[in-house]
C-alpha cells in the first residue's frame, strides 16, 4: 500500500542531481513503518509518527544534511522499537536495558549516543523502573522451589539494583518459609546433615537450616 506517491513523470537531467523524496510507501512486514525513496531509489524507513513529526512528503527536496538526519532518525526508530519489544516481554532492570542496547549498538555499528537517548525515552514512558522490577523479580523468582534472601540479593545486585531498593523488595520473602519449601521437596533425597549443608550452600543461615530440618515433620 502506497501512502504518498508522485506522478509517473520522469525526473529531468537537472532535477536528478538534486535530492528529492519521490515516494513514501507503507512497509510490508511492518505496516507501522514506511519506506522512503529518494530520487527513485529506496533510502530509509521511518515510523509513521516520524513522517508526521518530520513533515516529510513526496516531492520534497532535501539537503544532504537533512538526508543524514532522517537516516539517523530511521536507525534510532528501529533500535527503539526493537528495545521496546524486548522490554515488553518481561520487566527489565535499567542495567539490563543498557547492556542490551550496548550489544545492539556494537553489533549494528550504530552511534553509541542512541543508548542514552533511548533510555531517557523509556524512562519517560515508565518502561524503566528499578523499584517495580525488583519487586517483580522477588515475587516471581523460584516461588514454588524456594530461594534464600541472600541469593536473591546477589542476583539483583548483578542486575544493577541498588542496595536500598533490594532491601525494600526482600520484605516480600521469608527465609523460614523458603527453607520449608525446599525441605518438602528434598527430604527424600538427603539425610539431615546433607540437607542442612545443601540449604547453607543456597544461602540460608546454618542455625535456621538446622532448626527447621530437625523440627520438620514433628507434631
């Protein structure tokens, strides 16, 4: 489907030396993007909203500088859309998002300035929120299997969450309840001492593990 189109007249020799947007067509794979043709050849693609923002239309003459600006906007739009789709699959920490963007920028050889631009845009739309991410992570990590607060803290620190946010989020879990989940699942595989050792390796305190293992199953 074509959104804008010039007439079929050919560009004369003089006009062919200039840069002119000759056609703007809706994308086939992604109808939310349009393909922009300059002097009769595909040049770049943009989101429909970007076409409106940049006031682009067929027949418009542009400078080399303007063309480079539009191509940069195209690269930015593609990277932002990929990042947004990735973020929407599940909550992400700000460090995870920055690491993702850094990999993509290096892989595509793009301007590293895109990283901060996209991060700020996502923050404005509240797609980056470390407090919400930390609470979600604690509430959903090994809910049935059991996990120690110490291990959760280490995992969240690796994801770039501040100590203050982590401590507040950890109120959602209780080590005693987590140990009992594990004991119930592992009791048949270990004797008391081995089970206590296993729990200690998972980040639980020795004293709490010992008390709960030895009391488990008693009236």
